[in-house]
């Protein structure tokens, strides 16, 4: 049942994003930023943690999960380091994902050559 709810919740996030692309004039970049900010806001109200507990990776993998992860990291760092935690918490919490994205982007750049649009 865990896989079912992860699929449903993750699919709903994707469906909402696709509907925003199809039926609004929002650019994909604005939609992505909106998802991250929504994760931060829902995390601030304590809603997103409950959603992650219910749907697992269906809620933690999308960009809303990344926003929530950053917000939780900042909250934890503020408790430990005070004001400096505002600047370090989000990057510390998201370091593994950010590092993986940079590493894989570098690896793929070695094997793929971009070409300018004509």
C-alpha cells in the first residue's frame, strides 16, 4: 500500500504541474519555483511532514519535498547555530542532492556535446 500512495501523491504533483503548464501562461521555471516555495510554506505549517509520513517518496522526491528539506535544515541549524543557521542550514540539509546533481551533470557533460539551435 505504501507504493500505491507514493504513486498517487507523486502523480498528483505531476498532474498539477502539467495542468499549470497547459492551462496557464506560467513558465516552467515559475512553476518549479512555486513548487519549492509551496514545500517551504507547507513545511512551516507542519503539513508537509505529515504528507511525507503518509506518501513517502511520493512526497519527498518532488520539488516540494526539496523545499521542505531546505526549510527543515534551516530550522534545525537555527536551533544549533543561531542566526548563522539561516545561511547554512538549507545547503547543509540539501548537500547530498545538490552534490549528486552536480556530479551527474559533470559526468554527462563528458559524454554529450551540446549543439547550438539553428
